[in-house]
């Protein structure tokens, strides 16, 4: 979701050749993922040890906490289209928050956007505040001092200034500190997050991570972020729908790595989905939007974000085709598809899944397996899964006193229906109940211990297992 400078070109995964060039430069100078420690030291990681403020409980934070499933967008309407009518379109399409951008750069314009969001009932993560850029992106935070370095006191003043610009607005959810950081920025980003938590424990410090451009070093990249920055959410982007009908061969591997790190550190995971064509990526169909969402839910996503909502201006030179809304403000078929997906399915099923703990995810009836994935295996509750290729995820309440289990079935295909039969273990399962998004209730199936599902292209079902 990196906001490129005008005229920049696009990389296959990150939308910018600059990122690939920077990665190559990092390797050439000895700053790679394997060299995180040395890179951190050169970036001013050393400072007098001090007790770091604990991250706020997830339940106490906007977007991450509460019952509502977060559905966000990047690249909202530009300043001259920032009005109640346009933000009502966002709200009507099922979005719960937006991340500023699209020339919403200065504090005056952002406060106007926050006022509109107050009126409509949306939350806002503020990007590109100059004080945040100074503290977290352009300088290093280190009490030891040095070139282009701020002390914690100086950096804290910038962060308090940024927060104070927006804190009066109920819609203000937090600050976006960095998009797609490289690991040498983690010490300063961690210090900035700490300072923001000292400023306000009721708002979200946010950053979005790179997709896997590091190979096997990606696990170190992810773990380094969680351990050094201590985020309240791990967010990343990867766009799998390539030109010519192909899929990104490493999309599932990327998700599996993020999932493992999130679960290991008990941090929720968010993802961006692709809404538009650009640089060797195709325009998604409605089924492909749903497929990205449901694959992400199967891998445990606790938040979905759309890249992009408004189409970036062609004058930026980045080659983006129409997204949910064109540059001129016309709603595209993808707006209608996203509205239906968000309001008829994601909002409801996301509310069910948000408090649950992801336990397992496997690919059933698929040969060969995609890179980085695991084949589904029978367990205590499910004996067999037959039929077409499908993702099978199991969730629990996370409460030792509540043994209830949930099964999420997602169609592996975005181009064809999947018919699947799931045989449940009679000695442990009393019955399976399918979640009905229209009524938001669970209903018993025709057969107590067998699930027979027909999944639309890109579609999914959620079932609750009532145990004996």
C-alpha cells in the first residue's frame, strides 16, 4: 500500500521498482534480513535501556477491539470529493474505516475529512502527517544523538503534536507510522510506537509490512517487526491476481508465514486485497474479490483492507486501472461487488470469526499443493473431506471452558463451483450448524454429522460444531 512519489514505477509485488532497487542496495551494502542486527545498530538502535510501555489490550483499541470486523480502504476520495455524499458511499459499501492518502496530506484537510467521517460514522487512520514522518521515517530516534537523529523527548514532541491535531474527532482511530518498512527502521519505529502509546493508549499505532521479497528471510523480517516494534496488529499486502489469468505462486506461502508469526505472538493479522489492474496484474472479478477475502479469512485474517478504493490519478505515472471508483468519481462494477461482499457476507461472518482463535488450515483435495501450504489432515472432529479442492480451517473459542469448534470452508477456485462433503466424527460431534449471514444465526444441516456444501466461485461457508 506504499504511497509512491509521482512518477515512480511499479514492481510486481510491491507496485514500485524502487522497493526492489532498495532491497538490492541493502544486499549490496550488507544490510539484508540476515543482517538485521548490524543494520539496526547503524540505524541508531542503541540507547539507554528503559522500560517500554505495554501495548494496550486489543479489546481497548479502535478497529482491533470490539465486535465489529474491520473493513478498510486505502486511497479514499481526494480533497475536493471529501464530503458527506462520498463518505456515505463508503459507509454504504460496508467499509468501517479508511486510511488517508490521495492528497489528504496536511492537517487542515485531514481534519476536514475527520469531520465528515464523524458525521457519517467511519473511523480514520491518518497517514502522511509531517510530524509523524519526521519522527518515524526521516530521522532516527536515539538518545545517544547523531546525524539526523532525534532524542526521545524531541520525537515525543512531534508525535504529541501529530496526535493533538486530530484527537478531538471521534472518528480518529490512530496514526499510520510507516508503510512497508525495511528492518533497519524497526528500532526507530518501535520507539515511535512506544512514544505514541505514552501519548494515547486509546489509539492505534499502525504500520503495514512488505510482502515476501526476502525469500526464507521473510520469517526474520516478520519476527523482527513483532519483537522490536511490538505492534497491535500485523498488516501486509500481496496482490495475487496476475495478467493472463495466472495466480501469484507464492501468495499462500506469504499468508502462511504471516499467519504463523501472528499466532506465535498472539497478534491479529490484517491484509490488503487487490481491487484493480496495474503492472502485470489483472482487474479482479466479483468472484476474485470474494476469493481473496475468503482465502484470507481461512488463513485467520482479523481485518480486510482494499487497495485501492479511489483510482490513483494517472498523472502520478503509476499505471493503475479503475478501482472501485474511477479518477472522475464514477462507481465501477467492483464498487457494487465490494458492497455486496462486505454488507451481505464479510461484515456478518467477520463478526463471528473475529473473537475466535485460528487453530488449523489445510488444503483438501488439491494436488499438487501450492507453495508453502499444508494438506488438510483428519483430526478429532473431522474424519474426511472429499470433493473439489477447498481450504479447510478450524477455529476454537480460545477458552478452555468452551470446547466448541468452528469449520470454515473456502473454495480454492475463483472460477468454478466447488462441491464438498465433510464427514464428522460421530463419537465427538453432535451436529454441525451452518452460519446464515442473512439472519446471522446458525442453522442445523440436513444431516447432523455430514456437511454437504456447494461453494460458489470464490465463496465460503462457516459451520459451528456442537460437541457431545
